[in-house]
C-alpha cells in the first residue's frame, strides 16, 4: 500500500497558500498611481451677518496613492493650486479601498485648498475602475467621486453644498509640479 498522506499534505498546503497569497498579490494594485481630477462644487454660502449667496467652484486636483503595510490601505496625497503654487492638502489621508478590485473608497473627509484663504471641507465616496496590463500593473483607471461640502471658506463665508470629483490615471511625468520624494 502506498503512503499518500505526505503528497496530500503538500497539496493542501499549496492550495491554502494560493488562497491566502492570491489576494495579497493584488492587494496594493493602486500603489504609485496618480489621478488628475476635476473638482466641481456648487451650493450656498453663509456669511457672518446671516446673508446667503450661491457659489460655483471648479478646480483641478491631483491625487496619489501610496500603499501602507495593510492590504487595500493607502495614504492619499491631494494637490491643489493655491496662489500660483501647487500645495499638498495637509499631508496624507489614509483610506481603505473595498471590493475585489479595490473599487470603492467610502466616506473620506478631505480639505481642498483654493486661492488665498479659501478652502472646502468635504466628505465624499468614490468608485475607481482600473484595468490591468499583462504584467499586473494598472494600465488605465478612472475616478468617479461624489460628496458634500460641510464647511470651509469662500470669500470669507461658509460654504455648504455638493461636489463631484472625476478624472483618470495619469503618468507622473505629466504632473505640472515635482512632488517630494517619499521615504
């Protein structure tokens, strides 16, 4: 009688390793990816005297994804143009992407800078659709976000309203600024 226990154990270990390691191999699929986004916001402002007005605002936003040590978790850096220079919106924002292909970014609070003292405090969710190339890297990706503006400052008044963030993956060499090298 032939001993089949050892080969079965090896097969079981190999199958378990494949099940555990397969998701991890794709877990950080957006690491190093940059997006160019169009931020479009509209709503109402409230000044210190209680007067209201409408506002419409649009600006370009760049965002980079840097993976952390936790699967599907990223540090995001948002860049906006402020007074003729590109600035990072207060360092990194951490988010965990959900879904088989890291498609859903849920309930993220981000402050976007404008010119002077203008800024928007926002909460938004986003859907990210990415296509991989033959080597497993992200060949193309789109970003589709929607959310609310719950605070901030536009021309000295508090803004309230909604926003959309839409865009696509870009090559870092196409950025209009040179981001600092992360260590």
